[in-house]
C-alpha cells in the first residue's frame, strides 16, 4: 500500500480527476473514497467489467486511469490496451496494479500502461514472510514517486529487501507451476456437483476469458468458487477439512492459502457492499501454492465429500 499511495499522491494534485474501478484492492479503494476527497481530487469508481462506462468516464476528463486486473477475489478482467489508448487520448497517466497477474503472466507496460505497481508481499516475494511493493515505469514518472516515498517514509527494511530479492529468483518457476495447478483445480471444481460456480480467467466460462487470452501469457494462481450452498457457514465447514491449504488472509505464496473474502480481504465491507461488488457471501478464494497438484485436488475432493 505504501507504493500505491506514493504513486497516487506523487502523480496527482488537487483539481485532478481519477477514473478507476469498484473492484480495486480494499486499501486502494479507501484511498479513493476516504483520502482523495480531502485533497479535492475527484475519484470515480466504475463497474469493473463495463468497458463502455469506463471509457465514458475517461471522456469526461481524466488525469489518471487506475486499473487492477485480474481483480481480487472474483478475477474480473479489464482490457488494458483498449483503455490505455482512450486514457492517453485524454492526456492521462495509466497505472495498473499487476499483483495478481505477476510480471510472468502480464506486462502492462507493453500493453500501453505508464506505471505498474505490485504488492511484492504476494507472488514476487512468494514465501509469505516479507512486506513490500514496487512501482515500474519511465524515469520521469518514477522519479517523483521515488521522492514522495522517500519523504513520506514508506521504505523497505533491509531484511524484507533481502527476502524479496531471494524470493524473486524463483518467481518464474513458482508462477508457471501455480498457473498449471490453478487451471487443473479450476477445471476440477467446475465439474464438481457440490460447486456452483468457479471464477478463473483460464476457464472458457469466464466472461473475461477472451481478453485474458489476448493480454496474459498465463492465467495466474488465484481462483475463487462458490458451493451449491452459497453461505459463509458452508465455506466455514469446508475450509477446516482442507489439509494442505492454510486458512489465512494472504495470497501468492508457495503454500496454498484459502479464505472467504467475507472474513478476510473484504471483512470491512457490509454484506450489502460485498453484494454490490458481486462478492457472494459464500465465496472461497483459493491461492494455489506449489504443492503437488494431485495432492491439492485429492484434498479438495475429500473436503467436498465431507460436506
Ligand atoms: C491487488 C493488491 N494490491 C495491493 C495490495 C496491498 O498489498 P500489501 O499488503 O503488500 O500492502 C494487495 C493486498 O492484498 C492486493 O491484493
């Protein structure tokens, strides 16, 4: 969050207008709703998959377009190339949070974005043992972000820097394995009688599949699903039966991690707010680790049988 807030506050000034989407990470959304108004920056959050609405808002005036794709936890997909073109025609800077995709699966700068941000806490570090973030882009944009970050103090401590660098050496291996396993698990869940719906951009049934196929070289390690009994109670009964998956709020690590967004990433939203974001109460987010995929599938099969 330090690098995301540094990027936004370094590049924006009062009177500016930000166009973004409703499904940005909760902390980022809080910057738009709680802090931008304080600095008289207008921030509009569009329906995430409604490209026409996003384009219409950009046309009304836009200093900065802020996107996140795939989103967390429902893996919605936004067309980076299409919207970057429209935003640039308005003279806007395009920022993309690429945390869920990772640089192995998606390169927003090549698709037209100007700045890419990552929570390095997730896949980049990959071991759930360090917090950090990165921003990438041209020097004329990164210099003011760097300066803001230095003055406001969101600097990385040396131990975290060491752990993140060490983790990144295996990023390519880990992410490719996570891509393959998540695809297998998504297909397994999609055909399971106890599962109502699976959200994974690699599935043909995903509404963003065509865009994801164009702009991503792998579909990532994160998927989510709802059981036929779509309730927090049902999710709460399933999760303790998983032996491999850790119940935790993090994602993108070597260990598989599961959590219902209703009690983790989106615990601060009311049920109505979650409903508006299209997050079912019984949704289970599954961040695939690097364990043997047969073990992960057996684990899910046996927990689902236990229901
Ligand atoms: C997409 C995305 N961006 C940013 C963040 C914030 O990351 P951090 O916890 O490293 O501040 C998260 C955390 O979950 C995230 O999922």
